[in-house]
C-alpha cells in the first residue's frame, strides 16, 4: 500500500505547486488499500483546446433546443444514475475510499438537482418582461433574455468527485452551455464513467466531455472556455483566477472552509453532540463545510464534550463495500493525511489533548483516527487553517458573544451552525460571518438547493444553487424595443432651444418630488 500512495503523492506534487510540467499519465490508487486501480492518460493543452472546440461547435444546437428538451436529456442522465447506481457507487468507493453511505449521497443529490433545475429553469432564466420605470420610456418594450456562456470549464476536487463536477455541470447544461470537466487527478474515474455513459449509453448530444490531468490541463481549460467554475483550495483558486484574468474570463470559486459550530447553554446537548460527530467525521471530515471548530457555552461544555467523545469513539472505521456497516472511510488524498497529521501534532505539542483518536491508523490503507481535541486555542493550526480530516477542536466559551468573536476570527467564511433554543440560536446565527448557516443542524444547507451556497472572505467568490446558481452560467442581454415613435426622438439632433424646452419640463415633471419643482415655479 505504502509504495502506491507514495507514487501518487509525488505525482500530485505538481498539482500542489500548480506546476505546468506534468506527467503524461496519472496513476489512480484505492486509498483504502493502496492498490493501483488505473493509469489515466493526461490530456495535453492541444487536446484540451480540441475538446473545447468540438463541444463549442455543437453548443448552438443544444442552446436552440430549449429548456424542456435539455431537461429531457438531463432526465435521461438522472434515470441512468438510478439504473446504474451500484456501478457508480462501486467506482466512487474504489477511487475515494468512502464508506457506502457517504458515497450514496452523490447520485441522490444529482438526481434531485436535475429535477430542481429542470423544473425551475424557465422561471430562473426564461425571458423577463420589465415595466419601464419612467413615463419617458413608455414607448419602449423592455425585455431581458439570458443567453448561456457557450462553453463552461469545471475544475473539481476529489472529496465529492460527482457532486462537485456533475453538480455544477447540471445547471450549466440546463442553461444551454456546453461543459468540459477536469476532475481531480485523485478521482478521475467516476466522472469519466458517467461522461462515457452520456455519450455511448444515453446517446446525449456531444456537448459534454472531460479532460484529465493536473495543473497544466486545468490551466489549458481556463484558457479555452468562456466561464470557469472552480472548486478546490483557495491556493489553487487564486492561480485559476489570475490565469482567467489574462483572457478576462469570468470565474466562480468555491474554496475551502473552517466551519464553526456554536453550542449555546440552552441547546439539546444530545442533538448537538450527535450533529458535531456527524458534521465533523462524515466523509472522513473531507467536506468543505465540515464542522472543524466547536465553541460551547460553559454550563453545557462538560456534558457536550463527554457525549461527543462517546459518539466519536464508537464510530466504525474501514471499508464496507456495499454492506453499509462502516461509518468513517479512508482519507482520499495522501497529501491531505499529511496536513491532518501536522495539525494534530502541532496542537498536541502546544498543549491540546486528544480525548479520542489523534493519529494515523496503522496497517493497509490511508486512514486517520476520528479525533476530538480539547484545550485548543486560536494559536494552533487546527483552529486556524483548514484541516479537512476527521478532527474537531472544542473550546469552552463564557457566553455567546465570546463564541461569536471566535467563530468570526477566521479568514474563511463558508458556512457554520448554531445549536440552542430556536429563537436565540437564530439571533446568534444571523451574526456569524459566512455564506450559509444552519440552526440546530449541520451540513444540511447543501441540500436546500433553493438557497445560495457560497463562501465569504477567502472561502470563495460567487455561489451555487438557487436562481443565481443557473443564472451565473448566462449572460444577460437587455432588449430595448421601440414600439412607436416619429422620425426623430426629442433628444436627437438638431439641438435647438425649442426642442430642449419640450424635454426639460418633462424631466422635471417626472423626477421632481414636489409640485413647485415639478412645474418649475419660482421660490
Ligand atoms: P486543489 O485546489 O488542490 O485542486 C482542485 C482542482 O484544481 C484539481 O482538479 C486540480 O487538479 C486542479 N488544479 C491544480 N492546480 C491547478 C492549476 N494550476 N490550474 C488549474 N487547475 C489546477 O483542491 P483539492 O485538494 O482537490 O480539494 C480540496 C479543497 O477543495 C479544500 O480546500 C476544500 O475545502 C475545497 N472544497 C471546496 C468546496 C466548496 O464548495 N466550497 C467543496 C469541496 C471542496
């Protein structure tokens, strides 16, 4: 196992550096065993450009077929996901090391999202009719039409290989864009499998493809497309945005998080502890919105820590195939395991205590023990930087004000949660600086696709979900149509005093807000 992981690790150091020199193939390993799964050829820049050019040529037809016809095709993808669910989950577990229940979330979310956007696209991006705001524009018909960016490039991470690629492709395709995905080099197989099915089993139009590789391939995709949707680390996000600036290509960036949970003195402590265990350990903590920092009001701190520790200690870790009998899977990227280990080691060396977990798991596969740390503070990496592993740090706070101060003391602002009596928790939640906040629940905002999901501060630019999640893939075109008019408008040439005398009083009449000014009366 070790050698496979090491090989993959050195391969991907190019990604970490954003280096442009890339290998001509990627080795994909099973993180749960280290076994080599596949060797995937890397697409060099010329191949990326050719793929984008091909789907670009087919995009006008896709746009012209309209919202309903596009929903028909995406509905076929939804049906395929249901019909081939086991195959999809098997591939995902192999390349990520997830447990089955975590893997299962992915096709379920995608099917729901296809229906969500398919049934609302006409409302969200259909042509809008606008009433002119001024009687001076009464002769004009105003419309806004939303035309898709022709080709959208999606660059995605490894933690949710399908949700974070197809999940962004769905609104873009529904909007009429062609889409090219560059999956993470750690998890290229699942996306490739679905796209191959789109082409050969579903028989979908040739407007949807993927390219494989690391930084060089990703950079070439940024150069070739009309809109970039990037999900990944803030480090790579900055590079992608800088590269897109060269061609003035718009970007939407969904980046890292360091999500806080606040537990108030009037919380249901059992629910809060169970939520913290799931929110912190699900998908081995490799969720951008994972609970990473917990601030608990003094009166319930001891009870919360004891219940959280008991819950986390009882989690079953390992591989479960399709048996659904494990809770926490492997770490998907060996680079990430090293970061998690570094954060925990740093905390322990600075006085933190691990009430459970605290180290890598010995033996085959790449696992880190589900870990609860106490006696932590904001000088430690584990409370400051994104850990992205099965680790939570818990701090005792005097009151809600202190909890809020600490929760907001972060360069990130993706999402968070507050547990407590509903009204009080809601008041506290409104003051957390982040793009989405859950009251008495965790992570669930991601499945409330009606509302936007995106980061404040260094957690991103732009949002996914809701109306904005499909509109962003479109350019608005305002249509100002003259319904009637003579040979000349009063504001056109020639400029004469007589014509000005006509326009001036009308502007006054409609814009002044008192009668004296409306009629130009002297004081
Ligand atoms: P990463 O930034 O290392 O890689 C993301 C993608 O960028 C990969 O496909 C990678 O190959 C590609 N890439 C690398 N260098 C590039 C370059 N120079 N130009 C273009 N593309 C390049 O991130 P990761 O390790 O795959 O994912 C983990 C990160 O993703 C965490 O920070 C996590 O919080 C974040 N994330 C955010 C969200 C969200 O919605 N906000 C969701 C999931 C994950």
